[in-house]
């Protein structure tokens, strides 16, 4: 393993600037949607949601770090095929991203939005059945994730689904090459590789979950270098 990937990086991504807006953020979100579609990693979130499927009950999902809304549209399409009455609340701290997502998902009335910080009192007041987070948790430190996961236990009635990156040399160099060749977005070219540096090894994710007081979870690897966490709890 490359030495620089032995530990999680704390390097900040350009997208973490909550003032990002305009053509820069629009181009970034469009390219991220294409990359995720090409690499196929979004299916991991849908696999996780299979654990919470019950056609006889409506399902309310809060999708944290919802970005441009592409994952939520896929969840809605999945729910329609499953015959599930679904409602999704997309949450992102950047109001400019929320505005993009509203436009992007205008044909999906099942989706509503909230622009807020996930550690704010406004967000903590929200409740749901399941929380989903796709390519979001790597933005936070271990201690922040312990705090977040502990908090979510009180907000989600059934559990949570995490879909995030495996920190691996092949994933790092591949995405760096892919974005260098095909991306027009400076933000994507920078953040794609940084995301892998900030991502997880299996034992790191497991430790964070245990320290959050979450013991009922399934943690598995999927293509394309994704970890799937399905955490359930009883209240």
C-alpha cells in the first residue's frame, strides 16, 4: 500500500466550501453524476435499502449530503418498482447545491429539501425511517462521524445505509487518471482523488460504528471500491 494512503487524510475538498455556487458547482455536480453512473457505485445504496423494504409501509428517507439529487431519483425509481410509497428529504449544507438539486429533480414530487448543517438543531429536529449517505461520510473526521452516527440513532426509526469509498491505491490512481483526461471541472479533478485519500479501510469504519454505540451492522465491499454499511437498531 502507498504510504500516503495508510491513514485517512484530513485534506479539505474544494466542495467543502459552502459558498461554492454558479457554473462551477453546476459543472461539478453534472460530472459527478456521470462518473457515478459510469462506475456504477450508486447501486450499493439501493442494495442497502433492500434491508428496509416493506411494501405495506410508507418509507421516509433522509438523504444527507444529497448533492445534485441523482441518488434520490434512483431511490425513487427503485421504490416505484418495489411498490413502496416513498418520501425523501434531501439535506445539504450548501444552499446553492440544494437549488441545483431542486431543478434537477423537479419531476420527482416525492423529494423535498432542507439546506442546513447536519449538526444543527434544525436538522436534529428531523425524524425519519432510514438515513442514507452516499459518498458523504468521508468528508468528516472519525470523531465527527462518531458524533453523527450517535445522533442519527435518535433520528432514524429503523437504521441507516452508508455507501462510501474504500481507500485503495488502485482507486486513487484510477480516478486521478480518469478525471484528468475527461473532467472539465477543477473541483472534480481535485476532489475525486482527495475523496479517496479521505476514505476508509474496513477496520476504520467498523471502529467508528462501535464507538458510536452501533453494533448491529453489516459492512461489506462492493464495486467500484465502495463500502456498504447497513446499520439497524431497536428503540
